[in-house]
C-alpha cells in the first residue's frame, strides 16, 4: 500500500477524516470528518484480485451514506427545533437516540450490524484490520458525547454481546468469526465508555493490539477458513500454538492480556450496581470462548497432521519471529502489567 502513491494519499485522508471528527467542536464538523473518512476508505477497499471487494465496497458505501444522512438530518432537526448550538445537552431524548443510532450503524453495533459480516468477508486482511479498529474510533468518540447508561444503551450493549456471541457459533470463515467477535467487543466498549473514558481507551487499545496480532498471522500464512488453521503446523507447530493463544486472549480468557480490560469493566460495572447487564455480558462472552476453544481442541487433538520430510524451516523467518513475539506479549501481558503496576 505504501508503494502505491494513490492509496497512500487515501490512507492519509482517511486518518485526517478521523482526526477531524474527533477534534470537531460541532456536529457539522464531525459529520464532515466522517464523510472524508468514508470517501477515503472506499478506494482502499477495491481490489481487482478479490471478486467480493466490489460488492463489499458498494454495501459499505450505501450503509455509511444512510448513517451519515441520518446523522445530518438529526443534528439539523435538533438545531431547528431546540437550539442553534448543536450541543447534545440541549437535544431531546428522541433526537439523542436518533444521533446515537446513526453512529451505532456506522460502527456496526447490533442491532445495526446487518452489513458488517458481509463487508468484512469481501475485504483483504489489511482493510479488514482497518475496519475492525481504525474505522471505529470516530463513531465511538462521537457516541461518547451522547452516551448515558439508560434503557436504550443498556439494550444496545445486551443485544451486541448476545448477537456477537451467537453469530459466530456456526461460522467457518475467519473473517466472519472476527466480525462477530468485534460486535461482541463493541458491547463491552460501550459499557466501558459508560463507566470511564480511560477504561474504554485501555479496552480499545488492547482489542486493537490483539486484532493486529491475529490478522498479522492469518495474513502471513494466507488463511481464510478455520479448516486451514488445522494444517498450520505443516509450516511450524509453534505458529499454531501462538495463533490460538492470541485468539483465546482476544476472547478474554483470564491468564492472558485480553482479560485485563474485561476485568476493569466488570469491576467498575459491579461498583456502579449494573449487575444484570454485566452478568449477561460475562455469560455471552463465555459463549464466544466456547467457539474459540472448540476450534482450538479440533486443531490440536482431532486433525493433527505433520509432514515428516520437506518441512520448510521458518525459525529464522521474520514472520515467524514477529508472530511469536506478539503471541508472547498477549500471553504474558497481564503478568507484565501487574508487575509494573505493583512496582509503581
């Protein structure tokens, strides 16, 4: 991508659009940044080698245009009916819900998630990583201006974690599994945002790191479906172990790094008295761990194959070493952070 000057330009404007949205002091400026971000991401999605990229880019454009139009309509209606200043404190509850719904549609949170797995399936891994991480920053920042832990957002959080956990149960595509996992994590992100701005920042950074670690490995070994992971040990058995450790860390299994932000959210939600919501979130996250563990057991115990000769030596390969380093960070991250925190 960096060698292509056109894509590099679109990448810069994509980042610029996000920065404009997050630093805007009016809803119109935020909308303008979202539009710049959208029109920069569409050319990056197109890929002549992928037959599904055209369908994915068209679907993404239509959904994002609908969300942008709804957002613009909401803030203009709010300024005409209530107050010329486009501040969320002066808007009514219905307009607040309308603005929040348009932003939730932009990031793909349930029940506005219908486009997300299909678009994710049509992207290559680098664009998929951008859709899972960077493209959520601006909508999440804007949602934080309107977020109140009322019935609406409680229902959004509960529906997101339920659909994110149930949707991935019958999937064999790694892209769709990561898409439904992202919907589940969006529910946790919204709950973290309702608790504290610093906690949702920690959660988002941890989620982005783990997503990068997983997508780096599947992109390096050209994996698309779960059954291809089963034969990953023909490259190197340790790579398979590193991949599944990172996957379990993304699911939030306690010894690993991915458990830390979930731990913070659980602790603060219990302190605020949101026991019903956090109980549902924990139970549904256990369901996501179920299909991660099901894949892990199948890969390690049921379909274990190893070539006895002509096995390529990849111990000196950069891809092997870097993926192993990322896996070590995700495995020992919680221990390292605990040691640093206790030392401070």
